[in-house]
């Protein structure tokens, strides 16, 4: 069990984002008529590896998804 602040640290995401889904922070707390896109941490690992290899577009995509670049 972890609270939101601990989940943010554990999952290396921005503080205003959901640790479970990729919903935009402006939509959090609102009723959604469609299911949220769940986070795929394996995809983040691949994107981070590309970013470390010099692919700046991978870094931009990670930031858009609310992932910290640390």
C-alpha cells in the first residue's frame, strides 16, 4: 500500500499525474466515457533507452506522458 506521493516516487512520474493510467491531469476526477490508457512501463524503458542513445523525440514523448527524466 502506498499513498499518491509514494506512488509518484516509485513510478518516477510527475506529481500531478496518475500512477496507473496516462490520463491528462486536466481530466483527473472527471467522469470519462472511455477507458483510460494504462501505463506500459516496458514501453517507457524502451523510450528511455532511445533517449539515452540520443533520440530527443523519445525524451519529448516521455515528458508528454508525465515521466520524469531521471
